[in-house]
């Protein structure tokens, strides 16, 4: 047995003791803590998205068993460890524990801080009707989700007016002015937003808003929601080299906060936004505010929640707190 294997084996009882004394309530979380802090895996297995693939999970189980020299400790322990790894793989999608200690949280704005899509939909539908778009038929919510939701205005303009981009850009500017009038009167925070805001403040975390919305929209919404003093930075996709779904806005957010992607997660509500956060190397909690859950899952979020009151979110944050506490012991 190698020295590295001996170290891994000697550390495993410590991890199990965390479970026994109540620090961790799930064996899978114990294993997640153990494997995070021991270099028995290659870079291939350090990616959470790869780790959750069934074939990789099985391969990882064999690698860990061999690296620990489990042949020397008997088949029952091999079997137990295999089951533990499998359980960890199954539950890791909802886990944020690998981020411990957490440094920062990044938020999208539209559909994430507020259910603002109905206001955008109303503005687009009414203004497109006025110019006889789509033969004078009102656009559907499905069309809105496919063509507009979460996208940058330049891309929306091109999709709506592919043969006349200047007209499209003027149209989306006028539409944003209409949206701001509606938002100033009707914008409301998403359920539980104040609760998660207080959790973030109590933990002393850095935070930034990262959006494809124009700056005028972003600052208005943040102000109406009473969050002007909450965010340390506001990153605008149109002011980056590439907007979402490229990772640039989220990478710029990390840079502005001087935070590590390995200790930060994202809240997002759109396919393009989730895709951007994942591409930037962070777990993304998807908000199924308006967009279809099956569409959002294609972008590979860590998990989906309905709003900030969702029990799934608070269970994950509780596990993250426990993992952070264990590291400080």
C-alpha cells in the first residue's frame, strides 16, 4: 500500500466521525467532504458535471478503491465504499458543499430578482401589434421564450428584424422605455428574495448582479426592489466583449468581486443565463420562474427551484453551512 493510500484511509474515519457527531447528516455528504480534500483523483474527476455522469461515477469508485488499497482491508469495506460513492453521485446535483467556504453569490436580474418577464412580454406584444408584426397576430408566450427571454437586445433585434437591423435596434430601445414605465409601477421581488438577501448579508458574502439588460433597466429594477446598497457590482452583458450565453459577464463579475469561481454560485432563470454561468465554471441554481423546466435543465443547472422560499434551496444552503463549519474546525 502506498503512503498516499495510507493517508486516504487514515482520513476516512475522521470524515465518518463528522457524520457520527451530527456535523453531517448524510453519508454521501461525508464522502463528498472526504473526496474534496484528498488528491486521489485526476483533473477529469474534479468537474462536478463529469462526476455526476453514471459512467464516470463507476470509474471513480474503482479509482478510489484502488488508490486506498482496499484489497487489504477486505471486500465488505470495498462494497460499502462503492455504495457510498454511488449515493454521493446521486445526491451531488443538489449539493453546493464543494464551494465551502463560500465567498460570493452572483444574481441575474430579470426573472431572477423579480418575475419581470410578464412586463417584457406585454411591452413586446403591444408594440409588435402596433407595427403589424406577424401579420397583425399577437406574439405567443412560446415565441417570447424562444426569441426574447434572457437574450441580449442586439440578438433580439436581429431575430425580429433580420433584414433591417437599425430598425430592430430602434424598436428594442423604444420597448425598453415602455418596460421601464411598467417596472417603475409594477415590479415586485420574487418570493423569498428578502430571506436570501439576509442570509447572504449575515454570512458576509460578496455579491454582484450580472445581466443582459441595458444598464438603465438594471439600475431601475435594482432600485425599485430596494437593492441599490446590496450589490457590490452590476455587470452589464452589453458592456462585455460578449453577452450571455457567453461566460464573459460572469467572469467579469468574479473579477469585479475578486472572488474565485470555486467558491461562488449563481442564481439564474433563463437557458442562456444558466449556460453562461456553467461555462464560467460555477454551479448555477436555476429559477423556474417562467421558462419551461425541461428547457432550463438542458443548460445543466445544479438544480432548479421555484423561488427563494423553496425548501430545496435552504436544504442545500444548510449543508453548505455545515461543510464550511467542518473546514474551520
